[in-house]
C-alpha cells in the first residue's frame, strides 16, 4: 500500500503531466510564450484552493482564451461566482457564467474532461483591447482566493429546503438553477439513489430531453423498484416522444410496434400499467405496447376506458378496429372489441372506479391535507403533475380566495414547506390555466415564502407569482402591498449577474395596467437603480431593455449607450435566422417578438404555446435554426415533441421576456460567430 507521501507525489506528478500537456506548443501556441504562462502554470501546480487557470492561443487565427477549471466537482458553482465577481461581462462577454461543453475530439479539452469532469470548466474569451485587463483580473483572483481566510464553499442547507428549492426552480422556469440544486443534493447526501434518480428524471422531463431521460444510467433498475406513477408517466412519455411519435405521425402502427424493440425501451413498464391512469402521451405508449404483444382484448378494454373518460385523443390513429362498436353491430363485426364490451358490462373495465383513492372536494381541503403530510393528498398532487392538469377546479369567488389565504397564513413552517414542495406546481398551473383571480392567496404565498429569502429558485417562482397576480386586476391597496413584498431587500440580490431577473419583473409591471402609477414607478425604480449604478457591466440585451423600460415608465434614469467591441475577433454581425420560441405565457411571447422585431428585423420568430405536438409545430421546429423553450408551466408533451424535432434547443435562465431575449441574442451571436469561423476556415483551406 502506498504511503500518504507517495500518494501525494503521484498526484503532483499527474497534475504536472496534465499542465505540460495543456501548454505543449504542439497543441497550444501559448506554450511558446513562457513569460505569459508562468504565473498561471505556477498557480496550477502550487495552489490548493484557487481554481486552475491556463491560457490557450490558436496561432492560425490569433485567438486566445483562458480555461478556468474547478479542482473539485463540488466547486464549479463557486468558480462561476468568482468569475462573475472578478471578470463578469466587463472583461469577457461570454463564458464566465456557464461551463463549456468540452470537445472529446480536442486533445486539451479531452484531457480536462478526463481529469476534472465534463462540467468543470469555464472558457473565457476577451476582445483584443481587454485581454490585458482580463489577464490582470485572473491573476488577482488566483492570489486573493489562495491567500484569503479559508471558508466553506457553500453554506449547507437542510435536505428538505433543497428539495423545495428544486421544485421551485422547475415550476418557476429556471432549469439551470434546478440543475445546480440537484448537484448540491447529490453532493450533500441524505437522499436514496432511487429518489435522486427520480429528481433527475423529473428535470429531464421538464426540459423535454426525452432521449437523455431514456439513456439515464440505472433507469431500468429504478423502474424495477416500482417508482411513483409520476415517474413512470415521464418515462412513458419519453418513450412516446423518441420511439413512437415519428411512426405514428406517418400513420404506421406497424413501425411503432417495431420501434418498441429498441434496447433503450424498458419493456416491463409497458406490460404492467393501466393506460387510463396516465397522461395522453404515456397512455398512447401503453396502447402501442398492448398491440405489439398481441393483447387485443386488453387493448380494446383500455381504449373503451379512455373513451369513457372522454380521452379519445390519447388513442393513436389506426386503432379504431379495437373500439367498442356502436349498438346494432354483429358480434362478428365487433372483433376483439366485443370482449371489451362484455368485460365492461361486468364492471372489469380498465377505467372502473373500484378502489379509487381519496379525492379532495376543493383546493382548500387538498392544501390542508398536504400540510398535514397526508399520503393520499401527496399522491393526488403527484398525479396532477404527471397528467399535466387537474380535475379540481378553482372557483372565481372572493370567499374562496380569502379562505385559501387564511389557510396559508396559519400554516406552520413544516406545513408550508410541504405545501410548497408538493402542491405548488399543480396549484400554480391550475391558477394559470383557469385565469381565476386570487390576489389575496398569491400575495400570501409571496409574503410567506419569498419575502424572507432571495435565492435563484425563489426568484423564479416570484416571477410566476407576479405574472399571475397582475392578471387579477388587483385593487390599489393589494397592488401596493404585493409590490412592497416584491421589492423587499432588493439591495441583497439585484446585481449585474441577476439583471435579467430584475428586468423581467420590471417588464411585467410595465406590461399590465396599474391601479397606481406612482407605486409602480417606485417599485420599478428600486429594481432598476442598482443596475443603473453598474450599467457598464450589463450586456447588450439587458442594457437595451433597461433603457426601454425606463423610458416607458418615465423614470429619470440615464443609461449609457452600448459600446460594441470593435476588435475583429469580438465584433459579430447577427446573420438572418429563424427561431422558434415556445412558452405558455402569450404576453411574454408577444413582448419578445416585438423586442426582436425592433432590433433584429433580419431574424424570423415563430411563436408557439401548444400543449401537444402538431404537424405545424413539427415543421417549424425542424426548419428553425434553434428553438427556445420556456419551461415555466410548460407541458412535457410539447417540450418533448419540440426537442425531438429541433435542430438545437436553448433554455433561458428565466421565464420573463428579458431573460428570453437575452438567451436568443446570445444564441444568435454564437451561431453567427460559428458560421463566420467556418467560412474563414473554408477560405484558408483554398
């Protein structure tokens, strides 16, 4: 067995080998300039707490970049915070806030991934006139981090709070935040492997990444443990999106049945479940599974049960043969459906109500039961989320609003956390779908959960709460109280790195009529003033949005003009493009379209709020250069459908119009830069 000293020597040798490979002039022209690399090489080999920072130079194009690498997997988020603080958009416009996707075909990036992992590295590029400043900022960062008093990289949170924040990020349309929280849950421990996989499945389903969901390591083992129905629904919906939908779109049941033979399809799941208990996409997958196994009588019973529930749309085209025939048809004409009719008459149909679980009479009853930890109530919430809807309507009544608000205000901390974790998503989606006015309830949720903390997950939910509240046409007093909660302690969270979230709030305020213009102006001013003090750190989309909103609301704020970089490697002309933007909030989609039309008329925007796939949506997704998915209150069926047909998918950091515009502009610049580089490469190759 090696001694500790021998182990440390071996690790030091491996690190030195890695650094030598990175700076090898054969792969990296920066190695020809040892005076440039010295400070970074020494820090990489000698430091223990500071991240690894190494320069790279492409001699053929005279482009340069700095790779900033977290030494340990749990430090990637902190490295991002360091780069925001020391570099931000001041010295590098991109690369400082999102880890780079490492290229396995690149010798250096493959070595980074092998040693530090695929999500460990940030790649910073600076304009020519700011390369010296970036060099200085990074050297200061290394010195200060290495010699500052040692602190924990992150303050530990209780597991329950992390799970609550994870749900908040998903319902609020902040998938990147959800990913960071999921990583933290995995590092901190306390959750079984199976439950951690359930969370991973849920996040992939919300993002519409059906292919990645089915390729998730250990998925078959998780399904053998009989997971919750919501998890099964997500897996079945992924099977439908990736394996069945293309064949069913052609009207070929035969091809769909053959597609189920793919190795990634968990056949056992298709054999054991009752279609009537699942969403339409999942039910369709189960029906095809019955057909593929030749279980025609069971298929007919399942179709009859779905028809009885008025869910005929879940039955794939071409399965009419297995439907229960109209009265008067002979038994010979009925075929396998006759057995289904007989079985239904004896009460054994798939959709029978025998043994149904507890059903609440109202949302007030459900929320109270969830707060008490009632298992049946928790299952109701899971089923609602899996099905993407609810049969528990909200009444447009002031008494209902007051009762819900009183219930929430009287909950204990434990009860409120339970409601937030399990019931928030289906409740918010029902409020959004129904358009019911609940100003007191929404204000109570805001006051109880958001006024006390301002982390990214809660900011995402606050954005949704604000949207729903403004739709209620609140009174002046309710409006004043809500905005007081909204702007509480803004100095603690409004900064250049959260600019898009703050601007999303202001944009929503400007988009809706106000009962008190002075209150709205004051709230907008409190949100914009911190950004105005650091306007030079805002990117193009945020700065233009801030100026436009200030003018619209007649605020006395002066914003500097956007200074486009003039250096050849940073100035990019946005080329004509076609972009699909998907989201459930029509107001956000309209504002995004107007903003883009005013500033980038060469870019064609297609908007969609469809809840399920369609032939039109398929064609738009296929022909768009990239698709932007706003996941707030989105349906899994639609996001899965778009992801399967899109050339590329972009996820904004928030669900408001400014966050979406920022994501579009960044993607357009990235696409234009790639096309320009490809064209330059073709010219050089001639």
